[in-house]
C-alpha cells in the first residue's frame, strides 16, 4: 500500500478516536452533573471526575498524533 494511503487510513482512525474521546468527556460530564444534582456526595463523583480528566488527556494525545501525522510526507510507496 502506498504511503499516502497509510497516512489517510491513520488519519481516519485518529479522527474517529478523537471523536470518541471527546464524546466520552461529554457523556461523563452529563453523568457527573446528574450525580451531583441527585446525590450530593456520592462515592461515584470522584471516579467520574477522574474519568473526565483521563478522557481529556486521551483527546490531547490523539490530537498530538494527528499533528505528527500531518507532518509526515505522503508521497512515495
């Protein structure tokens, strides 16, 4: 497979990964908000907060992978 096709393939994979990580942040934030509203000091709250931080970190890592991929030449075989 040509290098540009690999680059396109990885770009699609990373874009999907980024979309999933960002959606996870939104989902966990909604759960956190609901948990805080309904339960005040429920033991799940710190876990949700950590999950949100982790998902944001994952999103930043995928963004960095996309930047690295962008810098790669896409010519050749």
